[in-house]
């Protein structure tokens, strides 16, 4: 993990059929063409953030704030007035702010997702007196068995997968990384990842505007999209990234220890 990128923040909420967005009732979601072409057109997960799906008070909780890599975040996670959008704010200091679609080291929650099309509509804004170029907001996938701390091999080592659907990294740069992690018994985690993962994008994602970030995850190959336009693709040889089911994570961090904000309109998974 270059700089041990710890992505973090994510929120979601399941709602079948019609969903409410900030502007009112919306149509039932349609899968994007690239998902349909790959055979992923069944909506397996959908959080429109129409209601609170991330606090302990939520009756249908879909997101938690911790997993075994991280202590509880120090930032703020809140619904925006009017509903429909969740905002994640970090003061800029570790452990930042994140939401994970899984309880921590607990009884398995729902299904993990092995292959499919993963997408989130998000925007990235600076916090008070901060520079949005420092935003390290992200939408990513993390190994469900790793979150459950259940990836020990016979020799005591651990292996797990991480796929970053979208990770902000300065203006005009979109970080798209697939990580194959290996931790020798008693040792430090070692990261193997796609060598070319910083993409110059024509439409700056760190500009306060909404964008849809998507990932097509198929056996042996992953392809990233922004606003349904392909950004890059990578054919990998990481067995762990073809075998471990994943769960979505939303996060916001800062590259410069200043306040940063990420907002999420929705998260969807098509299978
Ligand atoms: Ca929404």
C-alpha cells in the first residue's frame, strides 16, 4: 500500500424499488451498459441514503465505522438536511472517517460480492479552510474474510484483496489500484498492485461536482469507469482477487492533514 493507503468511508442503504433522492422520487435504478454487457444486471445492493443506514439507531443498518485495520474514526458522518446524501468529514488526522458495509469481526452480515459491477455517486469538497486538492476520498472494496479477520493460511500467513474503485489523489488524478496483500506470519503486510494506477482524467473528480465511479470486476480482469466512461483496465494474476468475496467501503482522508469532506448520493452493486 503506497503510503499504506487506508481508504475509508462509505455508506449505503438498501431500498428496493422506488427510492428517494435529494430532489424527490427517482426511477428504479438501471444498470449501466458496461454492466449489462458483462451480464451483471441484477441489483444486489442499493443504498440511496434515503434514510440513516449507518448509526446504531438505524433499524436497517448497512454500514459500520470500524474494521480490524482501523480504530473507530474521529470524523463526522451525517445525513445532509433533506436526506438523500450522506456526508463524511475527517478533521485530517488519523484514523480519519470511514464506513464499511460489514460489522467488525462479527457474525457475517449478508453476502459478500464475488465479481459484479460496483458503482457509487460521490463528490469531494474541502472542509473548513482546507484545499480540496488534498482530498483523499475513496470508494473501495475490501476482502470480506479479511474484515472478519479470517484469512489465515496454514503457515500462519495471511492473504487478502483490495480493489480501489476510485481514490482521489490531487487535482486531475484518479487512483485506481488493485492490491494483492500478503502478510507473513508475524511480519509486515506486503503489497503487490497494478503498476500503472494513477490516471489523468479530463473531468477533474476533485472539483466539488458529482461523479459516478464504477468498477467492472470479472475473473482475472478489472476495469474502472468514471461517469460510465472507461478510465483504465488491468489483467491481473492475483488469485486472492479472484476468490475472496468483497464488501464496499466509503472513506475520506487527507493527504495533508487538513479537513476534507466526501458526500455520497448512492452505492449500487450489480451481479
Ligand atoms: Ca441519494
